[in-house]
């Protein structure tokens, strides 16, 4: 029984990470940013209640991106259950049109 719960938690966590990555990819693409290392790292998991009162897990992931291809910046994404709640990016340099990442 415990093994099944652990496997279920791991599988659900993997699914939520894939959802987080999809949001990160879309956001970076829409802002003409380059996602570095094609990875995100889980920084925390907390139980909480959603707007309907259901118990869900709040997960925070961090990732790195670049606007110029030279400097690394940090971003954070937070999901409640499997729903995006927050996307934050550190302040970054907006390159001139001829310097933009393609």
C-alpha cells in the first residue's frame, strides 16, 4: 500500500513537472527568451487548500533563462495542484532588435 502511494506521488509529480515545463517553454518563447539547460528544479512542495477547499500540493520550480545568450537569469513558477498560479522572472536586459536571440 505504501509502495503504491509512493509510486503514485512520483508519477503525479512527474506529470506536474511536465506541465510546469510547458508553461515555462511557452512563456520564454512569447518573450523571446532562451530557456537554459532545458531544465527546471523543484524547490519546494507544501500542502494547501485550493479555492474549492480541496487539499492540493503547492509546488515551486526554478529555472534559468537568457535574453541575450550571454547572461543567466532566474525564473520561478508556482503550481497549485496542476494549475499555474504564478510565473516570476528576474529583471533582465531587453536586447536591441539586432541582438535578439533567434
